[in-house]
C-alpha cells in the first residue's frame, strides 16, 4: 500500500507478453448486492490460479455489457523479489495501490493471495459506507430465515467446516459484509482446507473434491487413478479445494441473509485452557475480536510445523488497511443495534495443551454450536470463568458435561493453572496496543483478566 513499491520496475519488465507461457484474463464482480459492485480485471500467468479465482469470486454475466474495470490484479508467480535490492522481507510480494487501483502479486503460487487481495480492497472501501467487512463464514436456519449466525476465525479454526451444517443453509464460508440491510457474501464459492478431510466427518466438503471444476491445490495424488491423498502433507499442510457455492447442497443461491442473531468467535487454543463454549457480553466480544487469539495451524504459514499461539487483530490483521478500532467499533455498534448474541468457541485442545491433550471432537463442537445458535441455552445455568470473566454453561444438550470446564479435563490441575496464567499474560500484553482506543466497558474485559 505504498505509492510505488521498489520492485515495481522489475515486476513490470518480467510481465512483458514475450515472457508468458500461458495466461488468463478475466473480469469479475465482488460484493453485491448491498454495495455498489466492484469490478476487477485479473491477469494471471498460471491458468490454475485464474480458475481458482473464477470459482471463488462472483461472476455476474448480465453486468458485463457495461463492464468498467475498478481494480486490476496482476499475478506473476514466476517473479521473485530481491530482498536486498527491493527492501522487502522475502521473495514474495503483494502490493496494493488504492490511488492507481492496482494490485501486484509475485513470488507465490498460492492462489489464495488473489482472493485475499480482493478482501483487503473491500476492507478499505466498505467501512466508509457503514458496511462491516468480515473474515467470517455464515449460515441461516432452514426453519427460520430470520435466524442468522456468523463465524469469525482464522485458518484452521473451523469456519468452513462448522458453517457447512446439514441443518442450516450456508450463506458463505470466508468473507462477508454486514450492512444495515443484513449480511452478504463477497464470494461465489469456497476455498476449503483438505488436510485429513474425510467423508465421515465432513461429507459435504469431501464430496466436492471429486466434482467437475473443483480446483485442487497442493495435494498429493495417485498419477494413475487420480485418487487424492488427504493425509499426505509432504507438499504442505495447506492443502485446498476451491469449488462453486452450489456444490454444497444446502447453500444459499442468493448469498444474502438477515441481520445476525448470533456472532461466534472461533479460536483454536493450543494451550488447552479456554472452554469449548462461552457466552460473551458485547464489550467482551469487542475485546476478543480486537485480540483475535488463536493458534497458527501447521502449514498455513511458512515454517509453522506445529500450532503456535498468536494474535491477529479482528481475526484478519494482514487484510486490514485501516486502524483496528474502526472495525471493532463497527462490530460493537452493529451488535448493540441488533441485540446480537455473542459466543466464543474453542476448537483447539482439551485435556491438556498441544502434545499432551487432544483436539476437541468435531461432533462435540457441532453440538455446542447447535445449542447456542438455535437458542437452546436460554434456560441453562452459566458460571463465570475464573480467568477470562466470560460465562460458561454448566450443561448443554447432547454434550458430555465433562468437556465444558477445561480445568476438569486435565489430569494435572496445577499444570492447567500455570498454562492459564501464561495465556492470560499473553492476552494482557497483546491488548496494550488497543487499550487507549477502546471505551471503559471494553477495558473492563481486560480488568477481568488482571484480577485472577
């Protein structure tokens, strides 16, 4: 987001037509229907990357009669930046110039950079018109179209998996906007992680991997039978499948829904400290939204071999060109206006931290979420978490109560207390950057951590 990146000259020289083996150019619209359509011209050297974007972004044929390009994305995987010459940190570069409405991507074959560049653009433009851009998935009740839930979370926390619920209609799996009229999907497809994917645990997503036009990325396969290996992460753990939204049988054909009744903040806690479900006040929701705590999943970033605790503001720090408090206040105001229920869901470890405990069973997480967003916890008794101050249910329909209090799942409760203290200290240190930009209600959420 600098006027002229140092690598731009070399990038454009590499981009000359004579250097291309194959390329694809396509026009795409994003973010209908509640905002003015934003159109993009994408030039990609590799056909696969163009196909991925076309699968995931929204293509609206009727608008192309009067197509006017708003932004251009030029993706050149073969270009490698020189950190010494160009003053960058690695050979991979992504630069956005909002004045010239141009995106340059180089040195990476990861197709996800295209869609995240678009997401960054929308994160810059939409707050100016009162629309909250969100790194989230969303679904709506089949029985009641006024019952909508959104799921914030970073890669590996379960956004795609948990929003693909056979009992609910999928609005979208990764990027949405929240306007005064409701929520809407930025995209027309899904970009799901496929590592350890199985027909038993995630049948809808698994089915898409063998359907026509699904783009498979970073997966090992049998060259004779074309059978995919969902467990082989020798290339990377960041294995993906990009498929059109309608491949999910219960997906929305419109990509829109009513004002959210439930906001779910997903985290993958590698410490094994956080409860699998907690109810948040609006102030606590803003606190945890600004904190954006999770654990980096193996394979989602270079060099990450095992889960690493991290904080990513608003569950999407790399894609936020504006100060975080702008997005935090937008979320707080929309929650307050709609009386939205807020939940924290931990899909990480139980019975101990990484290396000792185990991942929370997906069936347990689904049962917890189902009870929360289908309003089945209204009469349930809650207790205050001694470390974070939020409310934890003492019982949940169809869930073994032994899962609900994380301390009870550890054999060594002293080790749990030490891990909890360590995590609280990480929260406190991280939030120092935000404390001067929030009101007293949000500061009180921080104080609940201090007085443990």
